[in-house]
């Protein structure tokens, strides 16, 4: 079993968001995939199996399987194009979130993801307890809460309480504000999934893109995630779909010695 570790949403090693990718010919037991993801201790490990002319993809955090992961999908496409020598310029992944496509254009990989529907919610004491920053707006989507702060500095320098975020009882917390050299910036916290802070989060941009497209009255957007590793994302709103584009680099290729567990 071969494992690749890819830095996604970056063009430099040790930037972006690292993900493990395990291409397979058939599915191993679920508990083994979860154990591998736990052992990797990365935000996500992606497993991918051929399905006709397409592929089926699954994502595991160190704690649970999740329905959608952007950066691990980008990392998987990078492996398919550059290591598995997939011949076409578009890959179709079937997943728990439906059909996802990734298209190659030079070094850029563009994912076609569904928009995440969200609605405005009260800025409750529970939400206020998550940060020492002033929360201007709050939203709840299918997967996450999202709060809007005044500016980039507030997103970068404010404190965020992991225990309070966990008490929200939802998957994660997106924090966003207008950017200085990009259209918007964000951070993402998911302690419920054993991810204190995600370095760069593709799936959160399914929520961020429609919000900022409406607020800025533009469909093509640039974004930066302000984790310590950082990452740059290009976003395009297409009705009920979002194009999320980024680059990736390979950090490591290795072998998993788990044959006696299959």
C-alpha cells in the first residue's frame, strides 16, 4: 500500500495544508482506514479506488470519516495526475457529497464543489465565547458556523477558544473578514474532528465564496487562509457550484506495512 503526503494550496514545501493520499485497487476495512488516518495524524487522509472510468474517494480525519474535504481532494488529484499518470485533464470523484471533478490547467488544479447553504443566526453568548474579537455577523451552514470580523488583523491576531468552539455542537468554525491583498481571508477551527486549526480548508470555501460573492458583487475571488502555514485559493461562484483552485507539491512517498491486517 503506497502513501503520498502532499502539501495542498501552495507552491512551496511546508506551506499549505498537508494531506495523505492512499490509492487503492479495492477498499480495505473501514477500521483500518481510520487507524491509518489516526497514525498519520494529519488533518485528512484520502483513500481512492477506481470505479469504472471514474474514482470513488473517502476522507478520514484522525478521529472520524467526513463527507467532504477540499485540500485532500486537491492532493489526490495531484497524485493521480503526477504519480499515477492519469491521462486526461479532468478527474471525476464520486463521494458522500456527490460527484466532484478536478480539472488540470498547468500547475493549477480546479475543484468543482457544491455550494454550502447557510443562513444568518443570532450572535449568541455561545458564539461570543469562541473569540475575544468583536463578531459582526454570524451564520450557520450545513457543516459549520461562520463568523465575520472587522478586518484581516482581527482574523490573524484574535484568540479563539477551542472548548467554546466544541460546545457549539457543529462541525467547525469559519472565521473571515475582508482581505488586504486578496478579496477575503479566513481561518478554520474544527476541534470536534480532532483538528484544532486547519491550515487551509477547501470545503470552507463552499460557504465563504457565495457569502463574499454576494457582499462584494463579484463572482471571481481571491482568498488567503491565515494559518501559520498559510495558503492561497482562487474561487469562482457558478450558481449552485463553486470552483476552488490551488496548487500542490509532493513532500513524501512511502509504503504502508499493513498487509498482515488486510
